[in-house]
């Protein structure tokens, strides 16, 4: 059963369960509490060594109220990732069966205004409160997360008004922040759901159904090219990958907003291989076990569209997903086949388990039809990237300095970390074919993530382009990321697209 998440602003605390976010030393973290509560908290903190450092928590029962004090450390050193993690860990400690009814008291003294505090807190609550269990034989008890956000005294709103007008301003600012955080949370939940469904359910047709519902929800125009229409229209690479599956392959383009003079057009492209058996170059059972997550790139792109549309950013946004199941059957494509892509280059198939770049080649071609100023693709593309960077770091390939800077700034702000990797030109020769324009995969085992990115660059055209290689799955060892599809990359994209819209780009080396 999906959690019911309700978050609202409140003028003061009044519930039996309360989380208080407290600044650490210097100073008394309990200074703003009522005197009797403060004395009890100080006594317990002295016994437990609680100094309100980031990551510390202290549980106290006072009267009929259960308090959880969550440390933030020195406020001048606090950044958004630490703040959201503190909220997530505190919720995990108080929540029962995934649900809770509580007050969350925001701290005084932060340099962020109360709208930003409310937004980041809401994002954290939505992420930590996520649950996915529709396939259990016995429905879970209803999970309701009902949180009242309480602003600190004299909360900063950007207004100089005091008294009741100032309080009303703080409430309105908090509501704006809550709304923004819930839109981000909805996008993350959508992405996680798509990855978490089993492949027998989440085939290309299922994802198309979700895309139709999303387009209707946000008012996006939707174009679908499916099955034989792909072959007829020249999308030969994605068609070959999905030809053996029961549900035919498809491309879907969702267009939000309209092209206007002076407004950027951002195209997001996602790999949506709904299950990857490896094709005739069959994976081992261990390598196949998590391959329902191979649609993670498409899930992220759809989730990002949901969030950005909810935030009403003034952007012309196009989300393109390439959907196929890489199955084994009488119509499987073969090693040695030569495929003709929509963009023109022919591709010799050297490994059917390097199918994601074939899907993306045609998806990028469709995205370029919308004449984007910025083109960003997400894909669970290579095991080589995960081996190099682990599961939590996104691999970034981008030779446009301004776009690279926007993505790196967004990663630093959100904590959705990435690491730049080189588009090393000398490795381009590894992709040369004796019978076609390109091969789809090298066989020497070296630089697999780089050669995959170089392959994609052949189809990105003359536009500011970035490729992000992601893992799309978490093991459940972080409070904001329950086990399963993680949605990592959506908050990063929200921030990066915001920077592109506002023209707040800078060049990085």
C-alpha cells in the first residue's frame, strides 16, 4: 500500500510526537525550549554525550510528549545534504510501520529562508517515507505520514514585516516550500515505482501507460512510435533490441511547455530496457538478477518531468524514453548484425548485451528533432562505471564546460554526487568497424564506460550534451533511499534545469 504523505505548515507544536532540529556547539542547543523541557533535555544530553552534532539524536519523554532531538552541528557548516539526511534519520527513528503523526520543528539561525527549509525538509520526508509493497499477499496496514512543519520564531521570509503579518508570511512561505518539496517527492516516487515493479509487469507497454498518464497529468504533448512503426520510420537500432520480446519496443516523447525566443529547450533522454537478459550474448544468473532496474534511466527522466512540471519552471522540456526488453527468442538480433540507426550511422553488433547504447542512439535522434539547446541522457549503461565509482556516484561525461558546471553545482547542492570522466578522443578508434560505421561494444575489457559514452556522442549532434551513467538501485543502507529503485538524479536535474532556465551557468575546467 502506498504511503499517504501529508505535510502542512503550523504556527506551533501540538502533537504527541515531535522532532526538533537543533544547532550544535557553540552555544546551548536547548536554549529555545521551554525552561522545564530544556532542563530535562540538558540533563539527559549530559549523560548521553549529546552535543547536537550532525548525526546525533536524543530521545526524551517529557510529560505526554515524545521528543526526538536531531543534531545539525554548527549551522555555518551545515549544507543541504546534511540537513535532509538528519530529517530522514529522525523520521526513521520515530516512524512506526512506515507511518507517523508528528511535528517537525525547524531550527532558528539557518542562513536559508523558511521556504527553503520547508522544501528540503519535505523532500527528505517524502523520500524517507516511501514504501513499495503492492505484491504482498496481505495488504500492509495503511501508512500515513502526517507532519506539521513548525517555523522557528522570527523565521526569515524575505519580508521585514513583524507581528501577525510576519507570521502569515512565514506560513505562506512554508506552504510554497512544502508544495515544491512534494512535487520533487512525487517525481522520485514515480521513478522508484517504475524500477521496483517486476519486469513481467513493467514491460514497454506498461511504461507507455505510465507515460500517457503523466502527459495527461502535467499537460504535456505525447508522441509514441511503437513496434513496426519504428522499423518503417528508420529507428532500426531500438527495433532490433526489442524485436524478440512479447511487448514491442517503443519510443515516447513528452513535450512540456513551448519553444519561445530566449527560452532554453532542454531534452532529457532515458534508457528504458525493461529487462536485460543480455540477448543471445546471455548474462549469467547473477548478472541478470537485478536487470528489472535497467529501465532506471527512463524512470529518472519521467520522474524529473513530473517534478519540473509541478514546479512550473519556465522551460521548454522534452523527455524521451527508449523502451525495449532485451529478450531471447526467434527474432533476437545477433552478434554480427549490422543495424541502421535513425541518425544515419550503421552499427555492427559485436555484443547483444551492449543494447542500451543502441536504444539511446535512436532515442537521442528523436530528441534532436526538437532542436534542444541542452541534451542530457541518463542510463544504467555500463558495469564498468559502477566498478569504477561504486553504486552511489553518477559517472558524468560532458565536454561542454557550462553544462558540466551546472550539473556539478547541482550535484554539490543536492548531495546526488557525480564524478566527471573523460571523453578520451584517442579511444574513439576502438569503435571502428570493418563492415559498418561503428561497433556497439569493444571486447578488450578496458575503458568500457568511456567507449560507451564516445559511442553515444556520435548521436548527440552539435549541442551541449551530457551523459550520466547511473546505477539506479539502493541497498537500503541510507534513510532517504529505501532498498530498491532510488530516483537518484531527479533532484540534481531539478537544480540543473533551474540553473539553465535562469542562465546561472559558469564554466568549469
